[in-house]
C-alpha cells in the first residue's frame, strides 16, 4: 500500500484510487471477466431549490481491460478516455500526478 496522498481541491479531473478485477457468473452460466477502476472526481456544481452538491464524489468506472490500470498508483491524476458505452478504454497520467509518478 502506498504512503497516502493529498487531494488538490483546485484539480478538476479524475484521481485514481484503485481497481478491482475478476469474473462473475452470467445468467447463462458463463464466467465473464470484469475490470473496474475507482476514482475521485469533482461533484457537480449544479444547484437548485432542493439540491446542492460540493466537494468530490467517488466513482466506479467500468474498464475494457485490466491493462488500462497498469502502472497507475493511488493518488495519480489521470485523464480517462471512454467508448460509446461509457467504459474506460484508456487512461493516461495528467501532468504532474498527485501520486508522484
């Protein structure tokens, strides 16, 4: 496990937190692989009469493969690229990563 990291409140992109991968059993009995990435991102700035969000939100993003997370460390600032179904197809470090890479 890494030593920890600080979140820059001015950064408006994704911060990589970790991932999970494995298989699950589909309805037809097949074993299907899954790859999930966990990130922090800024909460929406939308406000209304009965809604307000602030700070950060934790998200789970589906990935096309586990290779996408290869070389990423918790705390790294990342740019994510999505396919037409909203799955992460690529991730690259965004400038000076928070994790020190």
